[in-house]
């Protein structure tokens, strides 16, 4: 996933907030953030395929190893 960027710090903050809201499925808040982005002259990204699905809990986070199964 790429880091949202903008020359305007407020737009950059809104893009980061939007990304988190999309991942959580809060579509009503995404629409509000999109409106704020439009008011600042920025076109919001499409939410149809912009973000990847979160990894399942069985997959360890990037840069980490899965916990080994303990044997008795």
C-alpha cells in the first residue's frame, strides 16, 4: 500500500484518514472525508479497488514471523 501524499498537509492528513476508514468499512465517514477533499480542490481516489483487503489473522504481519507451535 502506498503512502498518501500531497503538498498540502491537511489534504495529506485527510487522505491518511480516508485510507483507514475504507479499511474499516466506514462508508459514511469516507463520504464526509471525500467532501472535505473536494472542498480543498483534491479529487478523492476511487474506493472500488484502491485498497487491498486486510490480511487474515492466520497470516503474520509483514516483517514478523509466525509464532512456532509449542511441543511438549
